[in-house]
C-alpha cells in the first residue's frame, strides 16, 4: 500500500463523543444515562462509561497509518455508473490516520439510513457485512492486533454521535443503546489483554 507508514497513532473516538456530548443532549435530553444499581449490578452513567472507555482508549495505538478520507460517509462517495468509477468528495479532512476511523464511519453511515423496508434493509446489512469482513481481513493481513477493540470504540462513537442527526425516537434510541452496549463491553474488558478483545459484530446489523 503506497500510503502506509509504520507509525503509531492514538485513537480519538471517545474524545469525539465528549466534544459532541452537549449537542447530543440538546437534541435528545434523555441520552445521558444516570447511574443505576440493581441488586449487585452497577450500571454506569453515560458520562462515567465514557470516562472509563477514554482511559482504555488512551493506551491504544494503531500500528500504522494510511491516507484516510477523514469523513467517509456514504454521501461523500459518488458512483459514476457509466464509467464504473467512484469519486470521492469533501476531501478537506484527508490525512494520514487510522483506517479504522474511515471504516467505522462508512459502516455506520449505512446502518443509520432510516430505511426499514425489509428488502432494502437486508441489502444494507449485506453491504455492511461485506465491508466489515473486508476490513477485518485487511487487519489480519497487516497483523493489527488491536483492530477489534479500536473498531468497537470507533463504532460506539459513530452510533452515539449519529443520534443527533436522527429525530425518529425509536431509531435514535436504538443507536444510543448500541453505543452503550459497546462501551460496556469495552469497560468490562479493562483488566484483560486488550489484544484479546472480540467485537460483537451482530451490533452492526439492524
């Protein structure tokens, strides 16, 4: 890969949640969960969960960088059917970075499309599955041992921050809950080897 550089880069997914947290709560005031205790079960508040994940993220680096788009949403891809060619737009955020950033944004930009007809939704799930397998294969080929953990952090970020663009209560709540599910998985893994984290990939499919 021509743009690949053997340089480590710290992930910044959780810091992006922090930066957008007030905007999320402005659109959805109930999306800051309070702490709960159910018998012996301690359920983190949203803010505490974010802080727990931020501590973990602080110790994680991508093993290399590549040239990334920087805002790899589907609306920044234009397909020319006649020429069978993909054009990228809005490249002002392009830089050397962690490919997981682009990968997670692309996956969730497909997920968050508010389309619920079964046939079309199944097609979106197929697209997500295809590209997730591609990214995972790329990670294995490049011996990226923290890929699944970084992907989980980045997906949590994309799920959570995407809620501020979605006014359908049920769909936005779905993304809010998926973000918390991932962060809870990450936080509970804190004492184990970070390289052994396994992403629950079912979270990608609606």
